[in-house]
C-alpha cells in the first residue's frame, strides 16, 4: 500500500472495511533440468545498450543503494543486534510495503544481513500470531512505540513478503538461522485457511482470481492494478509447492488480462484502484485517477515481460502508448497525477505534507523501466532521463527517499539486469 495512498489517521475500522526460466523443482531428470536452464530469461542491461559503461552502471546502482539504505538520508535503520526496519520517513511509520520491498532489494543484491533484520522485525512487530488475521501483517506500525497504526493488511505486502522469502530460500538455503521456505509457507498456509471468519479472507479474491486491495471487509471485493504482478504468481507456482500451483498459474493469466482492461487504450494510464473488471473504483477519500500507486504498473509489466514473456504483443503496445503519452507532456516535465484520458485532475493527492503536482523521480524511474518493453529505439530517451535524474531534494525542499527512492532503486535494478528470478543453487 503506497505511502501516499492513505493517511495514518485512517482508523483501523476504516482500513478493515476497505482494507533465465527457473528450474521446476527437486527430482527432475537431467534432461528436464538442462531444458529449463536454456529457457531462462536473458536480462537486458539497457543502460549498457544506451552507451554507459559497466563500471558507470555498477557505481550508479551502488550509490542508489547507499543513499537509500546507508547514507544520511537513508530509510533503513538497524535496531539492536538483529533487527531493522524501512521507514516512510515523512509519515513516520514502517509499512509492509517498504519492509517487503527492502527484503526484495536485499535478496536481489545479496544483502543477507539486511534481509534477515527486516524479516525478524516484521515477524516481531507486524505479523499477527493468533486470531482471524494470524499469519498476516499489520500494514503500518510506529517504529518508535511499536504500536500498530492499523492491524489490517495491505495485500501487496504479503505478496512481496512471500516472493522474497521464496527467493531467499533458493539463494541462501534454509539452514542459516531462518528457514525462509517455512516462513513463506506459513503465510501461504495461513492465507488459504482464511474463510471470512472475522471478515478476513485470502489476499486473492478466490472467485475472481485477482489480488484484493485488502483481504478483509469491502476491500476484498476490489483491487489495485499496481498489486497485479503476474510474474510473482508464476514464482509461487514454481517454488511454493503448497498444492495450489495451477491456481497461481491461472492468477498470473488473469492478472495479465486484467491489465488489458485496466489501462486506457490511448494513454496507457490506469486508475490507482479498480473493480475486478478493470473499471475505476473511486473511494470516499479519493476519486479515480492515475496517482502514486499507479507508477508501479509499468515497472511490473516490464518485470513480467522480461521474466516470462507470455503477453509480449499487448505489453509492447502498452509500453509504447504509455511512454508516448508521457513524451507528449514533455519528457523532462511530465507531472505525476492524471485523469485516465491524460487531462489534469481536479483532485491532487497529497504526498506527506505536500499537495502539489511535480515531475517526480519515482515516475521518471518506472516509466524508464517500460523501455525494457518498448521496442522503439527512441524509448532510450527515458533511460537517459532516469540516468540523469538525481535522488535529492526538489527546488521547493520536498524530498522523498522512501517511495521515490525505492521506485528509483527498483528501476535501476531492472534496467541494469540486476532484478532476476532467483533459482535454487545447484548442488
């Protein structure tokens, strides 16, 4: 759940209401394993194709990681000997979004200590150990008092937790202090036990085979397009081994088809929230529109295109439409919120204390990730724009190293070929 979406002041009760190709598994024949090996995706280094040297690219990525996780404006904080958290520093909370994103960054970049600290903090202060929400996570926690600002879950948090844990199991094994696979299965097994008791459900709407906005109350009956990461469902089908493999594969296909309907046929823009049909879903706090959550959609499409390539024709057309629209607004000045037809919205969603349209580095970053999908050579302009962007305060003093920063880092990882399917280590 993006930090700009809901104020921490929203009560728990309101939240509860609205609230390349990997190996297939152990025991394969050598022939099948060899075939799977040859089918792994080729991760493009689009920065290199755009003319930057590998040394420059490595330094760019290392600096972004340093700035976000270690530098003076970091959003990651160690706590004690073995804990740590990622904070949305403007809103002064830790969110399952940022915690699970931090874990995904850590497993991709081989930062095991960071991963383990984030996971232990999540379990200790966010994960429900009993009751109807058992196994799920409170989406927002005060990192100072450790009080849960909202006990309810945001479904994308669980989505990223599970996937990053499965990757950690593949990368580091399960005998180094944390049984990552067991922890992933605990969330999944708890998810499948949710039957509506206490108004808590599976994070996936079972009828529609789509991820819910929140797995409880009315929020179970609509969705957020930026939560649709079909590549992650493919990973669950391969590595969760919980007996729901076919269902996850179907969810991946449903998500791909859903995005066809959710994205505007001319601009490529989608609403932050939608019905399962793809139609916009206005809420009491916000009319429909392309805002902060929506920035993630082009990045998610690029991931699915690179990892699985099962919907290439539509995805390429989408990337062209989306980038062409932004280019029409000025490559160096397009703003960060729109009506779906591309017009300027009357309602401007506040970001922390600031209510203003701006040329946000987060959207600069994710729109550049779409260049992995867009076959047009001029799309490299977006890659250059991201390369030249600075993760630093704007002229008016506004600065967001959390959401802008994480979108920036994720997009650098994608464009440099450093965001990959993590397969089990071959013994």
